[in-house]
């Protein structure tokens, strides 16, 4: 998750991943979104740390290939300018 901006990616990246993944149930997506909402509320964590957690959570849920494809597809939209 190097050079990925948390603010720009925390909604777009999971949305892209879920659209590309056929194995993620609506319940799993809802659980993930609840976890990310808690992460957003953490004022004592840097956006870099939040981005790493976002990546780990997505990796565990949808796998490396889908995550990597989503990062590539979104490209500059989610990366630091």
C-alpha cells in the first residue's frame, strides 16, 4: 500500500475490490465496512497506518490478486499526487 492515500482510497478501493470479487458476500462486505468505520474514527492513528490496516483487511478478505488489480485500475485516483 505504498504511495496510497488513505483519504482518497478508503472508499474507492474496497468498492473496486468488491465489484471485482465474486466470492465476497454482502455480510462480509458489511462487516468490512463496519471495521473501516471504526478505523476512520481513530484520531490517534496516522493515515499511513490506517492505509496499511485497510490493505491488510482487504488482503485477508479478497486476496492479493484482486487487491493488486484494484490498485492498478484506480491508479492515480487513490495515489498521492
